[in-house]
């Protein structure tokens, strides 16, 4: 088990470790707990090294949100009104 305050993208970190499964508790951002899942062959040393080297990329949800914001901004830049944008997006 490793405790860190570092920004972690748990899905990305798991892929970096070969997709064997990780368990995480991020309830305390200053003390995020990460450990290998049951039956994982990842060692503490491998997990610690991976966390040290890890540079968290955006999550899929963050990418979707950013793309939506950029798309909405572009539509407004092109002169679309909020009502037109809402109609284009089906009322969203």
C-alpha cells in the first residue's frame, strides 16, 4: 500500500502497470491510498516506482467536459445564441 498526495489518474496508472488492477481510496486528497488488487503480481516496489514516475493525464470525463466547453465556446464565437445551441444539442 502506498500513500501519496500526488495527482493520480488511477486508470492511467493501472495501464502503466500492465492493467492488473489497483485499489484506491482518494477520500483524503493529501493522503491518497493506492494498493494492488487481490491476485495482482504488482509489488510494493513496482507500485512505488510507478507512482513516482506517474504524470496524471486527464480522465475520460475531464476530456469530455473540456471538449464540450470548447465546442460551446466555438458555437458562441460563430454567433449562435444559447437558444440555438440548446436546440442543436437537444435541450442539453
